[in-house]
C-alpha cells in the first residue's frame, strides 16, 4: 500500500468512526431517544421490526443500537478490533436499511441503494483489508503475548 493510500484509508476510517460515534453518543445522551418509531414504521419485514419494537425487546434493541454505534465509532477511530466491530456495523446498517426499503425505493431520496448500503460496503472493506493495521492500535495488540498464544485472536483483532 502506498503512503497516499494509507493516508486516505486512515482518513476514511476516522471519518466513518466519527460518524458512527456521533450517531451513537447522541442517542445515549438523549434520554427520550428510542428506535420504536423507526421500527414501527418499517415497510419491509414489518413483523420482524415490530418484534424489535415490542415492549419486552425494545430496551435491548435501543441499548444495542446506542452502544453498538458508539463502540463501533471508537473502534474505527482508534483502529482496534476493526474487523469484529465492522461486521457488527454491517448488520446494524442492514437493519437500518430494510425498514425504509419500499422496493425499489430506499427511503425518500434513494433508488435501491441508500447511505446505509454505502456504509455497510465501507465497513466490509475495512474488515477485508484489516484497516485497523494502518495507523491504528491493532498492530500493537497483534504483537501482545496473548496473540502469540492464541493466533485466532489476532485474526479477529484485524
């Protein structure tokens, strides 16, 4: 990878990290935030998303959403556990995509592809190329003695 490719990869990882961190932390600090309205207005897989919005499941759904985005953002910014958190992020992005999908329209201003699909593809790219190893903490973590003992751990680090 050239120096310019590393710079652009690093900047893309930081930008995505900030986007995810901000989306998560604003949900955490807003006591009235809930995914309920978004889930109950689902156009695709309405039964599944209504189940996520049910009173007994909604607190878990909200927690996984708020903290998942926040931890994903921190992971991308610091460049640690990028592969693992990126896969979680892809799942989240698909769960955001389907409620607004009224095929072939994805939301109000998109045709088939919306921003959530783009985010999911970027996160898959990060996982595939081990983006945390480019000016991130994953290189340091991969050299820890525990990673020598458990080489599979190194694969999940990045």
